C-alpha cells in the first residue's frame, strides 16, 4: 500500500511541477512582451517592460523551490496563488480568476497533498 501511495505522490508532484513550469513560463513571456509596444517595441521595449514580468519570474523561482521541497514550495505557491487574487484584481473577472489565480492555488495544494502522501 505504501508503495502505491508513493507512486501516486510522485506522479502528483511531477505533474504539478511541470504544469506550473508551463503556466509560469507562459505568463512570464506574455507579461514581458505584452506591454513592449508602449515603449517603442523591439528589444528596447522588452527591456523597458521587463519589470512587469518580475512576478512571474518569482513564480518560476517558487517552482524550483517546490521541485526541491514539496511542502515549502507547495505552501509558497498556494500563498502566491491567493496573493494573485488581490495583486492582479482577478476577483473582478471570472476569466482572470479561472486562468490565473485558481490554477496556481490548486497546483500549490496538489504539491502539499503529494508531500502528505509521502509522509504517511
């Protein structure tokens, strides 16, 4: 039974981390490029717009932490997902909430569950 639980926990961990990498990379690239035209476009515009991508770079760092330590990373990512509700005002739009805040929060919870399953 323990072997099966560890297998499920490992699957949950790897799946959550891979999905988080995809989500964080997508939003990082989107944030980096989406406002670059306002600064004249091109490399200069991307560099001028780069502070908008910092929250997503931070999420990538949190994903790295969760790769090394499921519990700590899961807690940080869950809190980061909750913080996005207020930082990006995703509670004002169901679309924003469903595609930004909810996935990050749920994936953080999945990391915590995977840690709990290996603990038992």
